[in-house]
C-alpha cells in the first residue's frame, strides 16, 4: 500500500483515538462532578455513591450493547460524531434540569435508601449510554479500515481508559478546586460537541458556537444555585472534600458543607457560641477544671476555638481540620485571626493523633455531620488513640447527631458502647429533653474516672470548677441522661466493622433533613431569573434544530448534511 493510500486511514484512526480519549475522560469527569450535585441532597453515603457508580456502569453497558449492534449497519464516522454531539448537548442542560429533578425527588418520591436513584438516573444515564456507543463503534470503524481486530480494539480501549484516568485526575486536582460545578458541566458538554465536529459539517459547528454564546453571555445568573439558599450567598465553592456555602441571614453568618450547617457566627459578636450544641463543649471544664491544653477535631467556622481562646486565656489550643479550604474560609469570613496560643493543623485527625506526642486535658470531637460520619473516627481503635493522647485527668467531649431511643438511635448507642469499651465512664447530654427526637445533637463526655456522678454532684462540680457561668445558657443538668444507654443489640465499632452509613438512619437509610440544612424540602424547587428563561428557550430551539439534523444523518448516510 502506498503512502498516499495509507495516510487517509492514519488520519481517520487518529480521529478515532481522539474521540475515544475524550469520551472516556468526560464520563469519569461527569461522574465526579455530578456527585457534587447529589451529595448536598442525599449525603455522601454508600447509597449515593453506589447509585452513581452503578448507573454509570449500567449506562455504559447499555451503550456498549447498542453501539455494537448499530455499528454493523453502515458504520460512518459522522454517525458516531452525531451521538457524541448529542451527549454533549445533554450535559450542557444538566445544570438547568438538576434543581427541578432534585426538588421533585425530595417532594414527590418516598424518602429511603433508593431516593438518589431517580435523580442520578435522570442526570447521568442518558449521556453515559450515548458515550458507551463510542468504544464498539470506533473499533468497528478502525478494524474495517486496517483489518487488525485485536491490535486495534486493544489500542482503542487502552486510549479510552487513559482518557478516563486523565479525566479523573484533571477533575479531582484541577477542576473541582478551581471551578464551580455549573461551569465544569458546561465545559464538558462543549468539549464533546467540539470534538464531534471532526466528523460533522457546517450546521453543527454553527450550533456549537451558538451554544457557547448563549451559555457564557453575561446575565443576572445561570440558575440561582443548584438548590435555593435561605439568605444572601457570600461564597459558594467546591473544596477537595465538599460543596461549601457561606450564607448571611438575620445578622448570622453560616457555613454549610454539602448543604448541611456546620458552623454559625453572630457578626456583631464573632466569638460568641451561636449553635446550641457548641455551648456544651464547656462541659470539659466541669469534669477537668485544669484545661491547659485543648484539641478540637474539626474546625468548621472555628466558633469553638475562638470562644475558648477568649474564655480560657491561659490555655493552648490546637485544631486539626482536614479541609484546607475550610481553614482559609474561617480566616477570611469568620473572624479567625492569628493567635500565639492557637495552632492549626491541616490533616486527617487520626493521622495527626497517631503521629503526635502531645497530650491534652480536653479533646473535643466535632467532625461528624448529619449526612456523613467518618467511620475511622468512631472506632474502638480510634478511641484508644484518644485515650493515649489524654492527660491522666483528660476528658473527651464528642458531638453526634441522632436520638437516644427509637429507630434513629442505633449509631449513638453503638458509639456509646464503643466509648465505654475504652473509657470507664461515659456521660450523655442530649441538647433536647425528649430522648426520641430525631436528629438532635447528643453530647458524649468520656472521662477516666471510675465513678459516674449524679445531677446533684455535677451541679456542685460546676460551681467548684467555675463552669456554671459558661454552661448557664444550656440545659445540661435537666437533659442529663442518667440511665445507661441500651446497647445489647448494637455492635462495638471497630476498624474491621464500622457500618456507620447504614446506622445513621436505619429507617430511611438517608441523612436527616432538619434545620441544619441549607434548604428545606418545601423550598426544593427550581428558580430561574428572566434571563435564564430566555437562555433555556434558545437552547431548546437548538435542541429541536439538532434533532432535525440528527435524523437526517441517520436516515440516509449518503445525504450530505451541511
């Protein structure tokens, strides 16, 4: 075969490699980006990730099957390019349709462990199926040209996998930390549309340019958030670990991570503790009056550390926070200033404690959320590490969400049992008096004292330790749960067995929606500005125009589509 005859085949194969690489990259990037839309609503649980991964695989499998079948009927490069273009156009629409889909899921469907399936299906299944067409189709095109089935199929699959790896790393290390979710999704859709132009003619190119102009023409907003906020949004961004919002409302500034409230500050009194459960952190002084060194596990808006710096002027305070962006936000938006008595460590709490030789008089655990509980910070092995990092009179104060009795008490009772296996005495202080209230904050206090005190003794201790003023705004004595928690039907959590996702809410197997959420179920509706309605209308017109062109491409492959 002469060079002149071979060169067109080489060019075609390069184009096949290019679309394989791009399609593989976009699938993985879309999976990671869509997780940032789902997590604030359904939590970062095994159910959310299982639904997302399972439906991505199901879509790809269906795409492989259908793509293999249609590739045997008059395979043309422009046909597979038209499918890629369609997938890109759908991805462009995801930021517009996501609020309505999420709102419908919350308001109209039963809330259980399967709740995320519908929303995930609506957002990712169709474009993933279309992108699944690519691999078998390009293999057909490649082998029909070069007649080397094993070599060509292996090469194209390898390139698609390399694209998936590239898309994964690019999204994790570059896109999510730097760019908002909507813009990334717009970009992914446009990339697919652009790469498909290798095999398409003039009109698809005009449509692509029109979509770019429509999407990126300045307007009052694209969509007013993937979920509506109550208040004025000061900052909305993606971190390595979560979706972060800062919202001002009624002189209160609130930090939300994955849609759930993690910290709140009174802008007039930035060192004051606003959230009720944080006031219970001062229980540490009740059980150990000599608080010279204190550790906070979990920073959030640093309301606790700021308050403790003010109220314990002779204490040294360490804070370990895994998310560097949360630390930056606390300094910028939550009045956290440098202090020689404050040290901040940006790393995982367990890793920090394992590598540290310091001992503390009080360790406060505030790293657990309503939608996600890091299992490795709840196990028997972790509490043993905590015990080793305590002074002889050291105390652990831990915040956890749940109930003392009933269907949502499994995790708190299991944590209580696990702490009791490491500490001789564990006190329980609900922040609400009713023990079966779902989703209340429960404060566990673990001490190394063999004697458990009654209410009267605790009241006397509060005066002796001067903790009574610090605890005056709480109902810790009234709410003190004197009885032993029932633990015979729950396990001790270990590194080998810690099913915390299942135990968070065993009735519905979903996170709790309460006042801690950045949105309420009643508010979960789609909201558009007038300019966005115009954009959606223009995009819908483009969709209909593309559908006409798409049908022409597939009806008669001999007809030239401009």
